[in-house]
């Protein structure tokens, strides 16, 4: 068995530090909105969904969460009045998470806070080439971690945030 080289150790240590520090830093920036960064991601997924609802399994895939974690966070958001659980009319075995009016307000309040925080903490440190590299490198790692494409971000090797390809106008 071979040990990691010094450059490999440095890269992995930096990645681990980023994964530890970024969620906490984003949470701090969203304090005034009363949501965490992960709760924001969940509210965003619901706000962008048709009828402001998603099956819990689809919401887990969209937010890159396990069903257990998602269930705990949905319960927390229910207590805050931001989300409701409702039976899925298309499948009686499934449950939907539905964004409430208060949830829509919380999402609207936190959207700019989140964007400003992401820019200040991540994007402002990158130029266009760095951003392309970050996207490419993270997708390569995610593809290794999720080879079956269960998560939305790796499912079709595209992300909901990807730009829509421009079609040449005739």
C-alpha cells in the first residue's frame, strides 16, 4: 500500500478544511433569515419546483441528502412553519414536502443573503477559468462518489444551476 504524496496530502487537507468551514460560514451569513445553508438549499429546491412541492425522495436527491437527514431537516422546517408534509396524490406510499407561504417569504428573504455570502466566501476568490476548473473538478469527484447518478447534480452529469445551452437563432 502506498501513502499519499505531499501534494496529494495538501490537496486533500485543503478540501477537508473547505468542507468543514464553508457550511458554518454560510450558516452564520444566513442567521438573520433564520435558516441554515442546508435549509436554504431545501427551500430553494421547493421554491423552484412545480406547485412548490416535491416528493421527499426527489427532494433528497435534489439537495444531495440522505432521506434520514432530509427528514430531520423537514421536521425542523415544519416546526418553523416553512414546510408541510402532505400525502402525494400520485402515489399514496409517498410523501411530499410543500413550501408554505411563510416558507416562500423565508426563501425570498434568504435568497440575496445566500447569494452575497457565496460570492464573498467562494466566488470572489475565483476568476472565470478558476470557476470552470472548480466546476469540472468537483463534478469529477462527485461522479466517483455517486457513480449511479442518484443525486441530481450527478444524475445526468448536469446541475440545475448549469446554464441552458444557447440555440442559434435562425
